[in-house]
């Protein structure tokens, strides 16, 4: 007699769902835009130190 193999049931977690929605939304956004658009654009935090903004604010004072 052969042993029956157990079927592996894959469950989708909330993190997987959110990740899939974000990826699909981004691909949809890139498809609708005209021309080229950077895929690896990183959002910069306002709290990080930036030398250029320091120079701009120096002349206003």
C-alpha cells in the first residue's frame, strides 16, 4: 500500500494581499502614463538633512 501525500494548502496572508495590490497599482500607473517614468524613484523624507535647502533658507534670513 502506498501512502497518500498530503496536499499543501497555500493561504494568502494580509501582507501578501497588500503587496500584490501595490504592485498591480504601480504597474497600472506606469501603463497609463505617457512617456518614460522612473521605476526606482525614492520618496525623500522632509526630516532628513539636506545641504541645498539649508543654503536656500540662509539667504531669506
